[in-house]
C-alpha cells in the first residue's frame, strides 16, 4: 500500500470513528433532542473518546452561543424586556453583591487560592464561563486557575439543566417566576436558556432577558477585579453579543413587518442553543472533573446552593 493510500485509509477510518459526533450534532438542530439530552450525549461521546480532537470546541461553542443569543432577541418584545429587567433590578444587583461577598468569605474559610475562588464567585454571580473569560485576564489568572473555575461551573451547569425544571414543577412555579429564578441561580446563559425552554415559552423569554441584563455587569465587575488584584484593566474582554441582542429586540420592535422572518430566526436560535449544549457536554471529560478537585467544587456548590435558595425564597415569598 502506497503512502497516499495509507493517508486516505486513515482519513476514512477517522471519519467513521467520529461520524456519531457529527450525526448527533445535526440531530440536535431538530426537535427530537432536548437540551438535557444534548448535554448527556455530548458528555457520553467525550467519555468514550468519540469527539474529534482537531475541533476547537470552546471557540466554536462561544461563537455559536453568541449568534444564537442574538437570534433570540428577535423573539422578545421590547416592553417585556424592559419591564422584566427593571422589575428585577434589585434582585439582580443584590444577588451579584451577595454572591461575590460570600465567595470571598468562603474562599478565605476554605484556605483556597484567591484568584480561582474569585473566578468561581464571578462565574456564579454573573454568567458562568463568559464572566470567567472576562475576569481571568483582568486579574492575571493563569490557565490552570481559569480551567479549574470553568470546569467547576460547567459541572454545576450540567446538574442545573436537569434539576431546575424538576424543582420548578415541584414548587408549582409560574412561567415568569421560573424564568427569573433560573436567570439568577444558573451560571451559564446556555444552561439558563436550556432549562427555561424546557419549562415554557414565557419562562424562556423572561430568563433570557434577565440573564443578559445580569451579564451587563461583567464589565464593572471585571474592572473592580482588576483593581482588587492589581491586574490590567486594559485586558478586559467585553461581551459584544449583548449589544447585538439588544439591537435585535429593537429591530423586531421598530420593524414589525418582518415578524414571519423573526419567528423563524427565533426558533432556529433555540435549536442552535441545543447544539451548543451538546458541544459543551462534549468538552466535559472525566479528567476535567478530576482536575477541578474537591475544594473548588465545594466552593462552587456552596455558592450555588446559597444563591439558589435565597433567590428562590425571595421570588416565592417577597
């Protein structure tokens, strides 16, 4: 067999091995696969080594997530977005401050690395991986500290995707209340949208709006973090997709003639978010879970339980 034939054979074998990954990725764009199932399928393929190593999953997921969130903006009414954000502003601000202060105290109590602890706290307080990505360069965190924080948040995101809709039904929460709660207590926007869409259309609209209003606080928190840790505020990464999301809401409001197109974009964006959850699952491996260790995971769980419980009590009784 010639060298060229060997190369062709090798490519064919590789294509056969990774075909389940691409087939399932395409199926995630169809209604046959839900958000939680997509996450499990991705994790399963990663665990048995069927995820292509030549694909930058993190970069691909980040781009697709940004595009899909912008697309969701076309399905959200302007007045609904404004009222949901303003009505819940005290809860948004209070939960961020509460989580960051509690994270600082728990990090001290656990005698845990301060930068990793702050990254986990910021990810819990605002929007998971996006917040960690923005704050990491601002505090000069190294790759290991960032990876541990991301692994911790992603593990808890995975649990939330299954747990929150079940708890919502258990507490007989309304669509609106569940949307508010998931936006406050679940880390990443992708998991917020996944859990909320499983609960209902109104929950999805409310959760997306509040989560992205919450995500705007990445910038001041990153600046404050740079001051506290003596980092470089010029290295802060700004999530520009939030601005385009607001623009999409405005376009849908000011140009209602395109409603039929907006509905198609909105539905397609929801399916792309399911694909994002599949890719996130494909990036969570057992080795990453082990790398997180006990202390960061304990910190993440304590923060998550605290903000989840306090926000739930606030929504149900106040």
